[in-house]
């Protein structure tokens, strides 16, 4: 395809209520969107980098600048491109997988829309509906947690994931299991909050029949996860540690995980995410789709990926109303515990123009000939929180 221009948009998205994990609390998302314009079609993608470098070293502001200053010049220099060639064109830039993933995904969306092919079909999806789980953040008290979990189950979510950290782990897990019984699917996510020295304490989760314990140790400590896996009966799932298909292969080879969480932004894009899926499938390791509080742009693409055959566990792709009063796209809704995979070309959705215009805080347009324009909207003039920002409660991530 010939790329005529690329627009980078920053959007302020207030969450319905704050979401707390072991690395911090979010009340709003600073979203970086990438819009690729070609003569045949335009493609949209969402960068999942957070506002601060807490989940990973990437953050939205840096992702914006590296995309504008380093990734897009290399993309433009490569001439007419295909999505399959984007990764090699951007390879000279080290790291920045989330930013690269957004560029590749926008090109892929435009390419597939021009060809009339849905993303799910392109990736090899075999499922038309995705079983939806929900992630429940850290609460101030166990009774508040039980209320939230009860609402999630009433809404039809098929699996509950509890965020944990030292001081908020055994007690909340035990309380949820006791209150709701052995039949609910339950797992815990530590977001790297523990060390090898906590192995005996984490074994206290074993009696509660968890589907998995997700990323208990630092992302670099893959060997530590292998040691921990041998001391627990609860299966270990890796999230932050899996940054590529090669990383997945090595982690599985040494026994560091029995399950893998796939987040396309974390591994550098949907094409690499498919390779991670294939590596895990070949090893007999099940995978599931994680989430990063995406808007409908990222959520639609994640649903397409989650349709691949080795995604056999409930995803973290929840309904739009778990996050936002108004999504950027038509909202995704959970029915009978599932969400349909979009079947329109590309990712199957686009931003609602009036909502995007209301929430955008900055637009930067770039063309092969050079940067065209930068327009910033004062945050106070955009719907970015402030008096409208909710307080209290906990919103689960997708």
C-alpha cells in the first residue's frame, strides 16, 4: 500500500471508576491512537502504553514521540508497504514494542479493509464468540471486593481474576472462594509484586483451586518462575515476561509457565502475537487474551486474536461499560458470558467521529514529505476527568 499520511491522536478517557493494581491506580487513560491513510482505505490502531512507565518501560508520551520521530520516518522510507513488512522496517529501533505494535496494526487494518477481509479471518480465528472474563482490582476491604465480584458474576462474566499484592492476597482469595463456592473460575494476578523469597507464602494460595497465578515475580526472572512452579500446585501463567515468540519458547522449555497470557502490544503486534500462539499450541500450553483497558479500537482487534484455536481459557476482554461511560466506538456488550468477534473488514470498527472530537487532546499529522501539523487541545477543554471523573470503587481491566 501507498501511505499518504499518518495521524497520531492523543485521547483522554476517564474510567468509570479507579482501577488499582500492585503498581498503582489509574483513573483515566491517556490513549495514543494511530490512523494510517491510504488511497484505498484508512486503518486505526491503539497503543496500549500507559500514562506512566509502571506496567512496562513504555508510556504514552514516549510512544508518541518515538512513533513520530523514529518509527514513521522508517516506515515512509520503505516506500509502498505491507503489514507483514512493517516489523522488519522498524527493527533498527530497539524495543518500543507497544509503539511498533500500533503502527503495524494500523497498517494491517487499512490493508485488510482495502481487501475486504476481517482481521479474525486473516489471523486464522476459528471462534466467532469469545468467553469473557473480568479482572477485579485491589479493594479497600474484603466486603467491597465481594460486592464487586458478585456484580461481575451477575453480569455474566465467566471467570474472575483478582489483582493481588503483598498484604492483599491469601485473605481476599479465600474470601471469594468461600463466598461464591468452588464452581466459579478464579485466578490471581500479581503483576510482578513478589520475589523468590515469597514462595512459601504464595503456596498459601494452593488450597483455593485457582486456574493460575499470573506473573508473581519480576518479568526478567524467568528462572525464578521455573523454580516457583516446582514448589506450587497452582499453575504459573506468564504475562510481562512473554515479550516475543522466542521468549515464550524459552519460558516453556525451562518449565517457567503452564499458561501464557498474550497481549499483542506487549509482544510487538498481532502478527507476533499469532506466532506466540503457535509456539504455545505446539508445546501444548494454553493461552488466553489479556487486556490493557483498551477502548473499542484495541478491544475489537483483541477479539479477533482471541478467536484463534489455542485461546482455550476465558479472556480479559470485557464489555465497554466495565471501563467507560462512552467508548470511542460502538460499545461492546457481554451476552451469555461472551462477546462476538467483529466480522466486518479489518478490525471491524472505527471511532465515532463526534466522540473522538470531544475527547481528543492532540493531533499530529505526518506525511512522507515531513511533519504537517501539530494541534494541541488544552486538557481542561477536553473531557478528560476533572469534575466528571468518578471516584471510589474499582474498575476491572479488560
